C-alpha cells in the first residue's frame, strides 16, 4: 500500500497520527492523551479532507 495512517505514542506519552505516502511522512497531528482521540482525528480527516479547498498564498 502506498499510503497509510499510523497511530503511535511519542516520547511524552501522547498518541499522535502520522500519514505516510511511499514511506515518507506527509504530516503528523497534535498529541492526544488517549488512543481513541488519535483514532477520532483519523476519522475526521477522512471525512472532511475531500472537501478541503486549495489556496495559493
């Protein structure tokens, strides 16, 4: 698979999500106190990203 979400625990003990494409990290999220928060972030991204506009700044 060329792309995937990963949930991991950082050194501070917070759960984060990173999105990888071809083994390259494209982005990672803020830290969440529990794994369920990180999983909700994934669902939110999947739900709202298709409608995200592109802006040139």
